[in-house]
C-alpha cells in the first residue's frame, strides 16, 4: 500500500510539472487561437538565457567569462526582459502577417518558430548540457522519509508550489485587472474586441510575454531536474496529451489533465506489465518486462480514450457546429 | 502566346474528361517524363541517386499520401512517421519471410499492411476533430515506434535492433542494397511514383476525391447532402496510409538499405512531410512534388552554401541551417499560405494573357 501511495504521489507531482508546460499553451490558445507548438523550445531558450547570464557566457562565443556573471536577482528580471523582447519580435514579424489565416497555417508557423528558437539557442548559447543552480533544493524530503517512509523529491515539491503560485497569479491577472478583462474579450471574439477599442497587437504582446515567463519557470524547474539540454524542448510533446485531455481553452483543465496523466503514467510504468500479464497471460506467453519505457505513448493513448467519450476534452468549451 | 487554350475545342466526351485538358499541359508532362526516364539515367551517379533523386521521389510519394488525407479530406495527421515505419518494417518482414517474392509485391504488401493500420488509427477521427485529432494521431506515431523497438519479432530478433535490407529483384532487376545499379534503383522508384501520382490525380478528380473535398470543406453540410463521413474519412485514411506505407518501404529498401524505428521514422519525419504539403500546397498533386523538392533540396543547398562557400564550421552551419529552415518556413507561410502550387497557378493565369495584358 505504501508503495502504491508513493507511486500515486510522485505521479501527482510529475503531473504538476506537465501542467506547468500545458499552462503556457492554454494561455496563448485562449488569447489568440494559436496552437503554440514552440512553447517547449521557448522554455529551453529561456532557461539557456538565464544560465548564460548567470555564468557570464559571452553570446555567440560559448566562452564563459566569470567577470560578466550576473547575480540571480538581476539575471531573472533580465531574462524576463529578453522574453518580452522575443514576444514583441514574434508579434511584429509573424503574428501580424498571419491574422485570419487557417489554424493549420498558424500551427505550422509555430513549428517553424520552434526550429528558429532551437537554432538560435544553440548559436547564441552553445549546445552542451548546462547545469542550473538557483539554490533550488535537491534530494528527498527527509521528514516524510523518516516519519512515513515516503520518498518524495524536494524539487518536485518546489515545482508544485511554483505551479500553484502561477495559477493563482494568472487567475487573479485574468479576472481582476483591466488587461485581464481585455484578454478575455479578445479570447471571446477578435472582431468584437477590436470594435470596442482593444488593441489586438498590444494584447498579443502581453500574452506572449506571459507565456514567455511561464516558459522561464518551466525551463528552470525542469532544467533543475534533468539539466538544460535539447531534450528539454521535448516536454512540449509531454504537454500535448495533457492539453487534449483537459481541453485547449481551460486553465483548470491543464491542471487536472496534468494530474490524471501524471498518475496514469506512473501507475502504468509500475503496474502495467503485471496487469497485461494478468489479462492476456492465459493465452499468450508475455514477458512482463516488455511493458516498459511506455512514457512516450501511454499519455497519448490515455488522452485518446478520454476523448472518445468527450471530444472537446474534460473542461473544453462545448463544440457547437452549424452549417 | 505560348500557353493558351483558345482554339482547343472538346469534341468528344473523352476529350472533355481528360486528366490534362490543355494541350500545353500534356506536352509539358510528356516532356518532363521523357526527361526523367530517358535523359536523367545517363548522367546519374551514386551521389545524385542517393542524396537527391531517390529521396525526392520517395518523399513525394509520402507527401502525396498525406495530401490525400490532410489536403483533400481535411484530417490533420501527425502520425506519418509511424505509418512510414509500418511500411518499412512490414516490407522487411515480407522480404525475410518470402525470399522469392518480387519487390513490387513486397511493396504492395507493405502498402496493404499500412493501410489496415491506418484504418485502425483513423477510427477516432469519426468523433475527434481538428487539433484534437492531430494530437490523437501522435498516439499512433509514438505507439508504433515503441512497438517496433520493443517487440523483437519485428526485427527478427537480431542483436542490434536494426533492420537491414537483403538483395531482392523486381522483374528480374536487382533493386535493393548498395550492389544495385543506381540507375535501376532510380528508375524503379520513378516508375512507382509516376504510377501512384497518376492514380492519385485520377482519384481526386473522381467520385471519391469530390466526396473527400466535401468533407474537408464542411463535414456537416456534406453529411446533409448524402455523403457518409464514416466511410469517406476511413477511405481517406486507408488510401493515404497505403501511399505512405509504400513510401516507407521504399525508404527502407531502396533508399537507405537499413532502418531503426526511432531514428529513421521519428516524429521529425511527420513534421517534414507535413511541411512538404504545406509549402507545396494543400490539396494539390503538383504541390506534393514541389514541396518535396523544396524540403529535400533546401538543406543540401544551404549546407553547400554555408560550408563550402562561406567556409563555416560544420557544427555552426548545422545550427544556422536549422534556424534558416525555420525562418524560410515562416516566410513562405506569410508570403504564400497556399503554397508553391498556388504560385504556379498564378503564373499560368499570367501566361494566358501574356504578352497582351488586356
């Protein structure tokens, strides 16, 4: 039972990490209808920038110069400024020209953008694996290990806290501020928002900046867990099943979807082989070890099964179709 | 002056229903085919065949398949890499289980297997639409790659987990492995692609193509006028997977000669083929070829330009190449979202009036 609990809890915590990535997607999809495939690479780029500033890497040379190193309290705002500049550039050079295009065109433009980020990150900061050190705690949480014998990584708790803070701040931002109200208006209807005097460009820059900041948080948390390298950008692929499970437009959906997928994945990893053998073992000879390394596809299949019953995801807006 | 249809009267039903109703189009096609079949084999060498011509042809075939599904039937799919893998691995199994089998039959068998798998993964499309479907097809991609990597039966229990091609003949000519003459391999691939392209061109003009397009444009309206979305979406998935399966088998057997599920048929292939049909033109047979040509040739051109002309280091050039690739894709989408095929359409319109614009 204890082992089962441990699996579920670590699944929940991993799920929160997925939710963090999915959050960035949802924000942009809500406000601009763009399916931002580049969110994962954006997280990588933000984390690379932060590490580069912290260690004083001279851009384009990949050489560390400790005298340029910037302390964390200055490097984090600087990275945020970089992400805002990136948001302005994206609006200026891509989104502005693609207003009113079909969804698939926008999606492919975002895939193209992810190539640009990937190449640019490598050219500016180098492609070797980097370690981020912001003083985030590592190792197991001793108190829980001693009293209940549960093994929980501290970094996952930090991630959970970061996700909770982000969701609260974002919810407050969306519900309580003037800009938040304008954002919701744009999400509802581009044209109606334009006609009451909301500037679409301004809103898009804000949304992309917020997504950039979410990307930074994601990049730092995931980077602290597994090092900052190219594979970090693949977390976008982890977030996609979370998104379709929760629904593209829903922030609570991203959180709940992440939790379901996190737990489901961990359970499948640990108990999947036994279950498969228990069901099919009577007819076939199956090696229980075969059901390993399923983390690439299990989440997708889980999401697919949910979708067959609710095609718009758990919390997505009901799809109303008219001829 | 040159490209004009005035004076070409259709006097019979056959002429009215011709695939290429304009004489100049027919001449153009004949000229291109004659060049590809008769002229190219004389100056082809190993490098040209392996790096340029065969990749261009097999990717054209894959792009044709995806275009049927995405361009004509409107079902966005990101599972192309997985279906290519099914083609590759089933051709390997057929090759090793029936060593006497002609390559043409092997390719056909690989196509049919992939079509069945595509049919299976097309089933969710009946309930799921748009981006939700696109992400659902990713399930196919990741699951199939995992399957070919995990179940040793697919690669005949060999130690490396890789599949390697054996010498096999088509109509008496050796077409696989490095021992095969590049000219033969090129002509074999070319013939298959030409046959499939003509079939596709005819299919999309006919009953099925029109029903697919009706589903794409508005599925509910199509249903109301008596088209069954169930049947049409599944046929699109099946036909498209057949094309992609044959392309996957060609990638493995004729082009590369060896394959590994995650390396050769990864998620990047899915995006690459999707790029081809978007850059080339959604819902256009010509566009599939133009897009494949562009995506296959651009990296080679960029690499030659950066490394050989500007003398950059290979690593830096690789990164710059990725960035440039992304920039060019975005540039294309902004300038001409309907693809290269649309540019050709505009050129044709202009040619009709040239040199008298009024």
